[in-house]
C-alpha cells in the first residue's frame, strides 16, 4: 500500500482498526473480490444499488420525504474518494443517482450524516470535519480543524450530530480527544481528553451529554456541565469500536467489541454489568443501530454477512441468550448499517460495492 504521508499511514486504517497490523491489504482485497458477484438472498423486500467503488460511510436523509435519500461514501485507499447522493423511488422500486450531487472527498469518509432537520446540509469526517451544502449542486461550506498545525490534524474516527441542539457536532479522534463544535459559528465549544487511547466512536444522548468508546476498552459518558469528570459505564478486556445510544429510550446503549461476534447492551442506570449480550453472529460485528421509534428493537451486522434484528425482552435476558427475530444474509462482509429515522421502515446495509435497502 502506498504511504505518501504520515496522515495517510494512519488514516485508511481507521475504518477497521481491528485489522490494523496485518490485515489491511487482505481486507481491501476481499472487498474488491467480493464486489464482483456476491450472492444475495432472493428477498422481495430488498433493493440493491451498485456503486463504482466499495462503500463504507452511509447516511439517510433525516427529513421525511416521499422516498429514502442517502449519501454514500467510497472506501478507496487513496486520497481521492467520492460521495454520491442517491434516492429510491418506491413506485418504480429503483434507485435514482444524482450525478450533479456527487463530489470528491479527501480520503475515505469515516462517517456521513445529514443535519437533523435540514436535508440540504451534510457533514463528513475524515482528516477534518467538513460541512457540505447539498441543493441543486454540492458546495463545501466549511472545513473545521482544531489543530494548531494547518498541515496536519489527527484523523477523525466518527462524529454525531446533536438532535436536541443541532448547532452542536461532537467528533472523536485517534488523538484520544472528543471535540464539541458549534457548527453555526465554526468554533470549538470544548475539547476533552476523553480516553487513554484512540477514541473510535461517539454518540449524543441528551442535549449536553455524550458518550464515547475507545481502544482503552471503556464506555464513558460526559456531561458538558461538568467537564472535569466522566462516568465509566462499561469496561471490557478488548477495545470497543462502535457505540449506539437508543434515542427512543436513553437508558440503553449498545456497543461492539473488536474482533468479537457479540453485541453488548448496557443500561446506564446499572453500570458495569450488561443487560444483554447478543451472540448469534458467526464472525465479527461491524455495526449496530437502534430502531428510531421502538424502544426494544435493534439491528446488528457483521463479517458473517448477516443483518440480525433483535427484540429485547422486558424481563432479564436468560443465560443462554436470545435469538434474533429476523435475519437477512448476503454473500459478503457487511461493513455498514443505518436505520432511517425519517422512514423507520427502511434499513440500509453496505457490503463490497453495494448498498441494499431492506424493508422491515
């Protein structure tokens, strides 16, 4: 793999840090090979979009409309990457790409997200946090960089837009920090040294409360009213890669462990002890998302090519665990999963160079 700069040496490995030492080229090769002809379940409720490039980052438009609209980010181990905007027509059951809304992106975007109330504003993370105006064309609105050096910034692993206060966006970085931006003023509200090692994911709960997961194997909650302290709600023996906070019931969050086939569900009222460990995947889990309007439903996806739907019981989970209520499989590793908040009947998954919409 070509390594033209210090930034590029670290940056392409952010998307799957569990493969950091020896598997980066293997993972890339598998993505390219599986992008040729992955076998798909013949499911009448699934619809496939084929991209010219492997897909990683994915975001649904957050505003209800007549059809799902998504932003898709490429995963190319090079500085030149792309973001495409596509819509799905529910009448013709086909995708409508918008060539005028496709744009170049420096490095693979680690995350994409639309503004919570405006479909014309899109954010992306990578070397910096960028805001894009999306209308009849795409224009770069701002590049947010808190580094003292204009030539280098510690790459961003993820970010989350605050739904209660949309002026706030929180980012996580490999430099152990979490940064809260006021994107309306393009200024930093606060920056916290959040963990002892790289921070891999971040999620807002309430307006001034966010949580993060890290290579230091902890889930920590931060309250902006008390920036000197954080609450550790879970610790593992291995790094934690992904975090999803249940917006329908803020008592619950879910996290994903490195190289692990289980999803850990936490109740923040009872720190340290998970309320459930979902263990029906047969390979590493890569993504997890809560149902936007159901307090006990979530979906997970992983390297076994499965997207599994879970219904958490009101009572305690039995020792033998629970089985998913629904399952869907493809012939390739699923790298990304998103559940549409604006149209909760739709889930999007990304594998190889394909994005699939699943009606649930």
